[in-house]
C-alpha cells in the first residue's frame, strides 16, 4: 500500500502538483479521500484510482496492472499477516511490531533520496509538521538541491494562504562547547529568525546541544508518517527511512512534545545570547 501511494505521489509531482482540493473537485470526492490515498492510509478502489490518474492527465488503463499488483499484495497480507506461519522469516522491511501489527519502512540511501521523499510529504501535509534539526553544521552549509528544497518547502507550506489550520514547529539544536554556542549555527539562527518572523504558522525553539556529534533528526508529518535521518562523517552524508503508521507515529509525537515543552523560543534564546 505504501509503495502504491508513493507511485501516486510521483504522478502528482509530474503534473506540477495540483492541490488536494483541486484533485478532489476533479475526482468528485472528498479532500480527505485524496489525502488518505496519497499518504498510504487507505488503499483506493479502482474507480478512485481511475479518477485520480485522469485528473493528473494520464490514461487509467496504464495503471491497471499496478493497481492489481498492489491489491493482490495487500489482500495476501490481510489473509496471512504472518507470511505463512512456519515458512520463511519475514523480510527485514516488515518487522514484527507486536501482536499482529506489521510496519513497512521505506529506506533512503542518500541525502537526495531522503530529502526528496521528505519534501514530497511536506508538500502534501494537511495540518501539522514537527521537525528537529540537531547537526554540527547549519542548514545553509548543505549543498544538495534536495536538502535546500526540503527546508524551503517547509516554510512555503507554512506561508501558504489557506483556510486550513496549519502548524509548523521546529526544534533547533544549537551546538555548544563550554556554554559557548557554535558561531556558524548561531549566525544561521539569527538569519532564520528574521526570515520567519512574519510566518504566523511557524514556531522554532532551541535545544542547547552539548554532544560532539549530530543528533537523530526526525520529521513528523500530520499523524501519518515519520521520517528519521541519520548523519555523520562527511558533511553531506545522510540516510534514513520513513514509516507510515499511526501507532508508530504516536511514540515519536510524544517524544517530540517532551522535548518541546521546556525549550526556549528561538527569539528568547537569541536575546539571551546577545546579553
């Protein structure tokens, strides 16, 4: 189901990414139905798939085999979630999450793969984005186009004029040594405050980061998908994975709230540093 949703998102991207509201109007369905199929929360019927493909300017017949293959896989998983009982072990991409639940992870082997996928999820978000950034270098020192697009897309999504209630919260880890903040990250944080001052749907808070290493970074999109990023070594090196599962999301959402609650807003932190 996640793989088919990814194909649908790619199709939407190829036709210059119409909004969910516009797609829903053309498909004669609710926006929630469009969002659910794009985020992999619901496998679409063939009729809904046809409508989506047509709205994106392609021929439904070209998608029939893909839809049938995805449906066969989903039906097989529903009939036998254990994959055959005493048969071969489950694939590593479907680890046992307790009880009869399965988690399907999408793996990203490089900086561009990770950030491109995360940016697509950001652009299709409905109401809430929660992200962390705890690295030894500021975002503007990463040179891949995918990473630059990802950071820009978060702010563009928060700025978008819409009737939806939107919220972006970012935890920024500022590296410190003996209480002194890293000058490069601090300079970027000051520029970032100016850049985001007029964005009412955007908040940033600061985590004083004393470890001499990057943190584990995450992006939580709505209540549906978690992106986890692992970095280190070369400045541009980054990989990670994503999981679309509400229960899995709930653990990371709780962790994010625990981190967020005691932190200083970015503006207050910068004012204190200047004193």
